[in-house]
C-alpha cells in the first residue's frame, strides 16, 4: 500500500476534525486530496467518535478515489477479559461512523508494556488475544492491515514488532526525541525508543510518524487555538508541555540560520528526513495549518547540514530533568 508522505491527522490535539466547523473540515480534506494526500488517520478516542463521524461525513460527500483510512481501537480495562468481542464491537462502531465497510489499517491504541496494568496491555495479551482478533477481522474483509501505536515500554514495543505479527507501527519521532532513529546522548530527558526504526525495517513493518510536532510544542509557542485540544503531556521529550516548548525555542537557530522558515516547518521536514518514515501525521486546528504543513512537506527533508546543526543544539539538553 502506497501512502503519501504527508498524512492527514484527524486527532483531538489539533482539533479540526473534532471541534472544527463542518465547512472547514470539508474544505481542508478536499484540499488535501487535491494535493495528493491519501492517508487519513482517525480513532474512536478522538472526541468519543466525533472525528470518525466527521471524516465519514466528508468522505461520503466527496467520494474520492484511492483514499486510505486508518482508525484505532482502544480497549478499556473492563474489556480486557473479552478482548476479541471488544475489538469487534469497537470496529463495527467505527465502520458505522465512517460509513465504510472496511478500513485499510486498524491500529491498537493502548500502550503496550511487559505485563500490562492500568490502560496498558501486556505483550502476551497483544500477541495471544489482540492479534487473533485482528486477524479474524481481516479474514472477514473488515480491515486490510494490522497496526499498533508504538507507545508504552520500549522493550515491550520491540518484542511486539519483532514478532512480525503487525504490518504497521505508529512511532514517536520528532526533533525533541529522535531516539527511534538511534542513540540519545547520555542522561537525555526523553523516553529512549532504542532505535525502533531498525526493528521495524527488519520486521518489514511500515512506519507512521506520530507526534512529529510534539503536540504543538515544536511551534515554539505555548498558545493553543480555540479548536485545539488541551496541551498533551507527555508527548515530546519532557513530562510537561511547557518544558517541551522551552526546549523547542532553544532550537530557534535552525530558523535564524536559514535552514527553515519556522520551527514548525523544520519539525515536519525533520520527520521526513529519515528513510524509515512511510508517512507522517500532522494534526491541525485550521485549514491554514494544513496548508503550512503541505508547504513544508513539499520542500522535502532537511539537508544534512541542518540535521548536524540540530544534533549539536540538542546536546545541551542532556542532563536536564525530564
């Protein structure tokens, strides 16, 4: 399956597809499709189904050809004793809201840890219960590919990806936390994903880049658009959004020295710079924010000199509190 390098994030953080005006939703999706964007990523969790409902309404009206839709299932702890039924029920609700008979990718939205607990699923639950449930839905023609959101404990994520049970992984990768690509400096303030891209490549797992703007922190501004969701924590490197914003501002020499027109542009082009990346998701609050993301993506990956400068700027974060 071929995806556009820029994907359309329908999440609650950007907020357009959850709380935006219907006309703005339709205009932005039409603009995206006309520009070659073909992957639309949503989830039950986004606005308790509102994102799926709105995406389904617009796609039903526009009837575009060649669009790829992915959604997600997030199981509640009370459903862990009946995972197969809960997965099926969740997908059936998603398909109804999306007005579709199948989705191209279904991602597991729960965090994954070694033994589970809280909202997280254990590796055994994922491989022994979630995978068979997803496989059955694939055989029924309701989904095309199996995916995970690669959040949780790093070692557990590597185990699940190494199992080769999934086709897709949504991997955290941004200018504040590039650890999916390789080693971090010692005592760096972020979760270390320990070169997850190497694991996805070895397993033949496609990568969907998530949190490429660190929930908006990589704009360098703490201001939130009225349509946007609350500042997410943690989503970049720090445990607090304000700390991510402060570190993002310390990357401003990338703009001042002419490598990019803005921090947001730099962040999008950085995410596109790694060869493991299949598509990146950018959320938005306004149609203009989509246009800005598209313009950044069309400039292509950051040049090697910019990546070297970014590495040097990031070194000073080592040893700071997360």
